[in-house]
């Protein structure tokens, strides 16, 4: 296929696409493993993985083959019928997990919408009164549709879209007294990311979720964890809640579940899942044969290729290298994260930057062929594919080091 030049794509985008994204000035056309190429043939090391979507790297041959084969058989058939790959995917995700039932959709925001509806219906069925409050965290991110947007504790995203849903309360993340006060007998659910991603890669204290679990249990509220960004091995465990020694009642997944193909999921314990009955929740595309085949291929490949073990090794190399950079560079204030979900907190000590430092660093990296992103003005986020190699980590660290030197 002939590729349009980046300038041509830029013009088309400006003319025809709604202006909802600040896009970097490159047009990506090809990917393989941890690398992508733009329309002019420039190569980039992708340390963002499409924001944690291409967990197994770009165009993993097993995923490509599974999608190609299924596309020639049956892409879609509606949830009015049984779907083999959907049933097998649910079994593969649930067996060995604390959850019993799955609902499939197409994205993270939809998975959270499903979770909010499930929590409210469960509270109603279980407690027999309207008990609708959902407690979420400030700086959280749960999606852009109105329910998930209301759950998102970043008020700048709410602006101009009101009225939003009623019955949401926000607490500072990793603050036990605050959540203890907020969770009451009116609370249907607490919805939290195990590690806040879009909010700046914040890992809570080791005992935080243990206390949150107790607080929920005390009043009979359910605990839902949004694993859309952290799930599917990103933090070195299949699901990030496993780091905290607790079991949530439900989790939401999306992003890397399909290895690049859109799919979302809500997994829940049986007594909660049971409140959904035919007609209570649905989606046209969710759980279709093509998406579920892609996700099954992701799970099989993770298993066959020992991906979780590899993440542990790669994570040690990445954090080790970043800590070394930090020791040499006073402009790195902190390295945060778990597994291959990393935030570099930078500080502009001499006030030299004309723009937010994280933005300048991410742009500097892009110019040198490394894709990362700025999640806040001062946090640069790295989400390399889980298959990233040691030499690629070294290459990325060299670029980050050079860019830090040139920026400050
Ligand atoms: C934790 C979390 N939840 C939900 C979402 C929304 O997912 P989607 O963009 O697939 O709707 C995101 C997206 O970044 C996320 O990071």
C-alpha cells in the first residue's frame, strides 16, 4: 500500500477529524515488536504501546494469524447466539482468578459503565433500598462516556458536560481516613485503579487496599478495581490487585486484552454477577468472535511465551537503569511504578523550561525516535510492550538520558 505523506494526513485530519486530540506530528503506518515506523520510513522505539494496548508488541505473529483466520470464518454474529470464542475466553480469563462470570464489551469506558450498573443493581437487589453511591478517587481515570466520566475524579474533564450522574463521591487516592469517612451504608461500590495511570502513575501504599477491602466489607459495599491499564501483565502480575494481597469483587479490563484489537471486559464474583439477567445490560459488538479470538490468542501467547516472567526481568532492567539515571540527573525527582508501568517525575530546578517539562521531554524523545508520553506537566510515562528486550531498554534509557541533559 502506498502511504500518504505525513503532511497530507495532517491536512486530512485537520479538515475532517473532530479536534479532540493533541497529536504529535508523525503518521505511523507499520509496527513490529517494540518498533513502529512513520510514513516517511523513520523508525521509533515504542515505549507507550498505544497506551498499554499492544502488550505483546506490534503485530505479534500469533495474534495476527488468529485474527486473519477468524476474519475469514466469522467476524460477528450477535449475542443472540452462542459464541464459542467468547465462552472459551471467559473460561480462560476466569479459571484461576477470584471471579466467576464475565461480560464483554469494546472498551475500558464501557467496561466501567457495566461495572457501575452492576454495582447499583446489586446494591438494590441485596439491600432492597436505593443505595447508589459510588466512591472513586481524585486524579482517577475511568473513561469518557458519561457514567465513567462522572467516576473520573478529574473535574477539568467534567467541565461543560453536566449534568453528570448523581451519586458519586471523590476521595484522595491512598488516603485511608478519607475513604473511611466517605464509605457509608449509602455506598454501592468503591471503584479504584490499583495504580493510577493517567493521574500520574501513583502506586498506593502496600496496606491501602487491605484497609479499603475492610472498609467496604464493614458496610456491605463492593470493591471494583479498574484494571483497564494495569491488567494483563502490565505490572508483572496478571492483574495488579494481586500485588496487594486482596480480592476485589469485580474488575474491569480493556486495552491490552485484545493485543491491539478492541475488546473490554467486566469480571465479577458470581453472587454479584447474578443480578444481571437478559435485558439488563447488552452491547451489539461486545464479545464478538473476532475480538474474542484475538484476546484468546493474547492469553495463550502470554502463557506459552512466559510473558509474566519476562516482565519481571525487563522491569528490573528498566527500573535499575532509571534509578542510575536519577542518581546522575538532579532533574529526576522520582521514579514510580510497577512492572512495566513507569512514571518519571521531573523537576525544572532552574526554571528554564518555557513549556511543561514532561511535554518537552516527551517531544525530545520523539525527535530521537522514542515514543513516551507526558501524563501530567511533570510526569513522563513509559509503557513499553511486555515483550521488550534488554537492548531496547538500554536504547530507550540512552535516549531519555540524552533528552534530560538537553532539556535542562
Ligand atoms: C484506568 C483506565 N480506565 C478506563 C480507561 C478508558 O478506556 P477506553 O479509552 O478504552 O474507554 C482508561 C484509558 O486510558 C484507563 O486508563
